[in-house]
């Protein structure tokens, strides 16, 4: 390819020479002509002659001109005028002749195609997006719905299941709204670390498992001392420093009396 | 339609897609500063829970979900949506559809995030990460997330290319996945364990399908653009995409290894966590191969460095998450700060760097002004790199030490991991927690620099010619 023409076009279109060259090659490949002819045509010469090619070959050509990001950006200066028109560069005179569209044509549809928008029937992208959502749906059903089904419930007949009182149920909501679960877990795992924490938590537990243990696990807090005492818990949550100095725990003294009582009930019933 | 000469302002009466993208980006940046501040306060309260004690909205338990919500839905989501609005017309060859709706949605999203975060601060949160807004706010948020999906899918109906480039596939799928994730996040009829499992699923889905998915879409667009090299391999990128689609959500159950979930679900999560490594490898390989022999450009282009930092470091959180899912590993680091380190890296590292890459590459074009100062942008990269990596590293270390300390107490019988015994285990990590706080402060300073660069670019950037796409007047509305 003529380097001079490429450079001139690069300067004219405000794109890099490499992009101009690739665009020309893509255009030439798409229309079955030589890159030099395309460049000449863009530079204002005679239109590039098309090289006759078999129909089958043409049918397979679109793959070769699928716009890569580079190619698409390269045509930004030459957006199809009636659909996506980019204002001219600030230094260009307003009355400058309309820029030719060869680069755009190589990677974007003809202006008419965008000026008279017509939805593409189905097509690859729609199918791909549907596929992506379908995979999500399948994984969601397999990983969320299926584990919640009765067949997957983990229960131990020998262990009494906790049944929370109405107050404790509301206390659990207070526990969640205050973000207690961001520091305390209520899940005992079958690992050495949790060996001293009590009976292992199963999937039917009404307690909030939590995912982070900044503070101690509270699964069986209602059956430990001194936290099995309502007054002690109320005092500690209201003013931790006064009840146990140096423990570095947030105060929940701002809770209403009802909320505090229910929260304490929830903790006491966590056994 | 006439071609107009622009320097600083878009005079077109129609709303152009770049203008809508710009509004999203600027909204996201404003929320970034709030997210950074709330995150700093969250970590401060984590180290000093009694600091400014007695105020409900100032407790760690409320600050943490507030910070997370503002980070994900206030900062990253609008920024990534803005990036999608910038990329989709360019990659599809079709003008953005429903532009007025998209423009309105910027303010709508801002209002919903503020309302929802305020509600959490007032004690109305539901306590389950990541969609912890009260139900009414979650519904409003869902509406705000449906809009970009509608706009993008409607736009794509008019695309000119049958075979979309991988960057368009990632971007469009991420935009479509997000409202689907939000829609299923409040599934009724589950007990607390079921809700926790669901929460793990949706959190991982937001992290990987939305944030990482959109980030890779942007990266696949930016890296070839900035290096002026064609993408090394579309096929590799597509392999990564389908792997992401398969493993993005369910791998989140790794956090529940040994927890109250069926064993087969744990095993599935462990396997999918490993599968997710393929995404990181394909992204890393594709980016580095695309740069090829143009590493000299990495030295001169700040957005390229941000994009490559995000892509090259993506394997870190993914591999560490996969590792953490193994039963032997989870028995030590499960329920520790390890997972916080991974989340921090994903949100402020991968998400933040790719958002910055996009902003530094595209905002000058959208504003018609040169970036105010490349050196300051470079400092943004350095500070956030140091801040994010040190914060995450200290959190990972904190998790390891805490896990071993808990286990050590049980083995030795020296203390029980409750009450005073647990308080002893906290002493072992107190220094690391303070160092983590330092890392967060450095990250926040980097974010302030980022905000300053954008502010000065708007007010004092050297005018350049616009490169916005001005739509045809009757098109798309």
C-alpha cells in the first residue's frame, strides 16, 4: 500500500495510519477489491473496482469485516451522517466538503440502514444474551431453589429445633437491621475451630448464620453465662463499657425499650 | 442534520448518548467520594467500635451496609452503566434508544441509592448483603436497574453487526444480568439460612457477572483502542464469557463451606470457584497478548495502565476465593476477614481501576476537554494500587491469623472462642486491623485525587474538539 496515501488519509481522518491501513484491507476484503484501490478511492481517485468473486465467497465475507473495537473507533470521525454524526474537529472549517465515507462503510452500515432503523430479526447477539440469562436461571434454580426444597433440609430428630417466640422473631429483625450479623455469626460448623461452641448448626435453624466473625459466635449465647441473663444482656447492650470495660463493643442504648427487649429475647432464645 | 463545531458544550437539542454516559460517570464519581468516606468510617469503627458511640447510624453494623450499597450501586453501577452507554453505540453501530429515559434514570438512580442508604442508616436495612435496602427501596432500585437493560437491548435490536465483538457481549450481558440478579435477591419464603445462601449467590453474581463482566467488556474495548492493536483472540474472550456466565453466581457459596448448606452445594461451589479461574486466565492472556509489542504505550497512557492493572490483577481475588472454598482451607479462614479482603480487592481494585481507565480514556472526549493533569491521574493509580493491595493483603493476613488463633485455642484448650476467650483472639490481629485502616486511608486519598482530577478537568481542562456522537433528531426517541 502506498505509505503516502495512508499517511495523508490518516491525517485527514484523524486516525492512526495503522487503523487506516487495516480499515482499507477490511473494506477491500469485503468488496473484493485491492486495498490500494480502496485507498485511492478514499483519497479522491477513481472508485475502487470490485474484483468479481464467487457468490459463495461473498456470503462468507461478513465474518472478515466484523468490527473489532479498534476498527469501530477508527470510523468515529466518519459516522454515517444521518444517524450518528460527530461534530467536526474544532479546527476544521464548517463549510468543509462532506468527508467521504469509505472507512465507515467498511465497518459500519450504510447511512440509509441506520436512518431507517429496522430491528434485526433475532440474530446471534439476542440468542447469546438469552443464553446468558438462561444459564443464570439454571444456576439459580440449581443453587438456590433446589437447596431450599424439603428434600435437602438438614434436621436432627434427636435435637430439639428452636422455635422462636413472637417477641424473639421481632428481635431477629432488630438483630438484622442493626447489622449484628456483620460481626457475629450464629452458625457452628463441624470443624475443630468451632468444637467448643456447641451443637452444629443445620439448614433449618431459625437463627441468622452470618458470614463474618468479628465478635464471638452467638449460636448458643442463651445457654452460656453470663449472657443467659436478661438483665446482664440488657445492661451490656445498653452500655458495654460500664458492664465490661475494655470490651470495645458498640452501644445500642439508642434502641427503644421494646426493640431492646425483643433483641434480648432473641439472644436468650438462641440456645 | 448538520455537523457542528463544538468546543465546550453540546448545543444539540437532542440528548446524545455520550452526554448520558457522561452524566452517569459524573454521578458515579460523586458517589465514589461518599463511598470512600463511608468505607473509611466503616473500617475506623471496625477498629474502634466505641468511636463516636451512641449514634444509631454510626454503628459498624449500619455503616458497613451503607458503605457497600453506595460503593456498588452509587459509584460502580452508574459508572459502568455510563461506560455501557458509551460503548454500545460504538460497538453496535446503532444510536442509543430511549435516551430521555436513560437520562432521567441518572437522577432516579441517585435518588433511590440515597433513599435506600438513608433507610439502612436509620435502621431499616434487612441485614443481608448485598441487597440490604428495605424491600420498598429494593423494588425502586430494581426499576432503576431495568432501565439500562431495556435501553441497551433496544439499541442492540438496531445493531449493524450480526456477530458482536466480545466486548459488546460482555457489556450487554452484564447490563442484562444485573436487574435479573436484583429481581431474585428478595425471594420470599426462605428461612434465615436460605436467605443467607441466596445472599451469597447474589453477592457473588453482582461481583462477577455485573462488575467483573462489565469491567472485562470495557477492558476488551479499551486495550485494543489504546494500543491500536486488534484484540488478540475473540474466541478466548468468548470462552471466558461463558465460563463467567456458568460460575459467576454459584461460586459464592464458597463462603458457606462447612456451613449449614448441603454438602453437594459446597462441592459445586468449590468446583465453580476453580472454573472461574479460567475467566481470569483468558482475560489476563488476552490483554497481555493484545498489547503485544506495544508495551511502550503502557508507560505513556494512564488509562491503559489502569485497564491493564485491573485485567492483570483479576486472577488475584478469583484464585484466592477459589482457594478459600476448599474445605481444608475454609476450616481455618472461613468466617474471617479473608473474604472482606477479596471483596475489597474486587470492588475498589478491579472495579475501581477499570472505572478509572474508562473515565480517563473517555471523559475528555465526552467533555471536550483534555484531562486536567496526567501526573495526578498517575498518582491516583499509585495511591489506589498501594491502598487497595495493602488493605486486601492485611485483611487476608488478618483472616489467616484469626483462623489459626481460633483453631489454636481449641487444640490447646487455653481458651474458648467465646466471651473473654474470643477477646484474646482479637488481640492477635489488632495491629493488622490498624494497618488495614492505613491502607483504607491511602485508598481514600487516591479517590480524592481522582475526584479532583475530574473536577478540574470539567472546570479547567484545555478545550478540545468534541468527539461525541450526536444522534439524528428523530432517531431513537
